[in-house]
DNA sequence: GTCTATAGCTGGATAGAC
DNA sequence: GTCTATCCAGCTATAGAC
């Protein structure tokens, strides 16, 4: 969104990236469904045959973006929790980072969770999602939580935060600060749970 | 889903309904994007010109389904909270009903929140969503909460529950009972909030 | 690794008969 | 209120030249 995809003429070193950026533009403009290989190729400055050198088909490009989403989340959420010194703070930071990510990367987020791709058909995507969850449990675990408890909490905080993120994007909670705060409050409550 | 849409030949009394049922079938089979007027018409046993007697265009049919979703939610969530005798119980019941609804009516739910329609373009949809939220605040209000507090709580519980609903549908929390329980726990925590 | 060209299909929407 | 017929646009995907 910030990186201008240069008005290219012929060949760039990185068509994959140009196509994926164009795809995100399309999703941002037209909604989760508004993506087409043809239009993305047009915007990347290549013909619509070119993508097939890099992707098996249309879905494959989308799947690549979903993977990118998981990778970015792993990085951002990990960074957000890094400096926390107890599980509650870690989960609070995670919740805020979750909502913030959805706001910052709304196209990617919508694409990942808008049902645009059938994740069952892409084992690597499915697996990346699982791995993300497990990676994120490491921090709270390192801060003293049991394995299973940490996994449960991370999953529940993620779920709850997801709802606040969606409600923010949908305009039900228009104010980002409110959404961030609400997600954090919910996360801290879940973290204090003793059941 | 339970009502077989009869193998019709010509004219039914209720093409609108037949088309909308077919649309939900399509969403269930192919994902939130898998809907097309052509295919829905085919399944309803009419030509693809017929829908235009009932809908301005493709989006109009989808919008009608989103309205149906809001109407059903209003009814189901209202019923769920009915017998509650204090705000916490009401919100707990609301949370469970929210997740249960998503599970029962997953096609309708995905369609409503999967970005299939641009709600901005349909003022009636936007308004129905707002009204739903306000209607739902009545019960907790009747049980003693202040107006603003009730609205905030209902919105936050809805958001949190939404996340659990989505995570259940996405397979992150595969077990429905777990999702229901987790949503309820989160709701009760939010309800006990004093900030 | 990208281009041109093309095949083949599906979908949205309209006009006019019944 | 549905049908037939038709138009046009857009998309996915492949073949073969450069």
C-alpha cells in the first residue's frame, strides 16, 4: 500500500512480488472477491500469461499470500510479546498486535480469513497456520505457563482478538483505539482465568 | 439445508426463497465467493433471466440474505437471553447463541461476514445491523445495566464471540462444545468488568 | 521469462414473446 | 412472472514464438 509498484514496462526482477502487491490492491479496492489474475497481471504490467511461470493457477497465488500473512503474523506477534515479562502482559500485547495487524494489513487479513481460498486444498497453508499457533505459545510457556495451558490461552486470546479485529474492520467498532483496548481487556481477563 | 428445494419444473409460488436457498447451498459447497446468479437460477429450476423480476441485480440477492441473517440473529439471540435473570447470564447465553448460530447457519454467517457484499452500498443492510445491536442491548438494560454500558458490553461480547465462531468454522477450535464454552467464559469475564 | 494469440467457458444483464 | 434468445464482458488456461 505504501510501496508504489512502479509503472514498469517489461520485465522486473520480481514478478511474483509485483503480482501479489497488485492482488492486495485489488482486494483493498473491490473486496475479498475482487481479485482476478487478469487484472493483477495488467497492473503488474505483464500479460495474463506471465503469472503461469510462477504459479500453478489462480488459487496458488492466493495461497502464497495467505502464507505471507501467517509469516508476517508470526513475526509481528512474536516481536510484540518479546519484551513481556509475564504471561498476562505477553497475551495483552499479543491481543493488541492482532488487532493492529488487521488494521495495518486489512487486505491481507481479509483475504486470509474471508474464505477466498479453500485451505483444505493447500496442506502447506494448513500447516503454516498450525505452526503459527504453536510458535506463539512459546513465549507464554517460557514465562511459566504449562504447555497445554499456554496453547489454550493463545488460541482463545487469538479468537477473541480476531473478533475485535473483524468488528473494527466492519465498522462496528470504528475507533481503532477502542478496539485495541477492548481486545486487551478481554485478553487480560482470559489470562487471569483459573478454571 | 433441511428443506429439499423440490425438483420443480416451471413456476413456484416463491422464487425468491428458492433462489436464496440455492445461493446458500452454493456458498456451503464452494465458499463465500462461489455464488453466481446463473447457477442459483439453474438450481432453482428457472432461467437466469427470472431473478431479475425479484432483484435489481446480483448484489441485491446477496443483500437480501444478509438481511435475513440479521433477522434470524435478532430472533435467536433474543430468545436465548429471554429467560436470563441477570446481565451476566444474559450475556453468557448471548455468547453461546452467537457461536451456535454460526455453526447452524454457517453459509449465511460466512456470507454475511465474508465480505461478499459491500454493505456501504446497501443502507438498509447497514441500518439493520445497527438496529440489531441496539435491540440486543435491551435485555441487559432491562436487567439493570445503564444504557451505554449495556451497548458496550453487548458489542464487546458479540465481538469476542464472533472470534470464537470464526475460529470454530475455520477449524482452529474444531470442537463445538469447546468453542461454546470458551465464548461463554470470555463473555462472563467481560460482564464482570468494572472499569 | 515474457509475449502474442487464442480457445473455451461462465456470468451478468437486456429485449421481447407468451 | 417466466421463457427464449442474445449480447457482451471477463476470466482461466494453453500453445508456440522470441
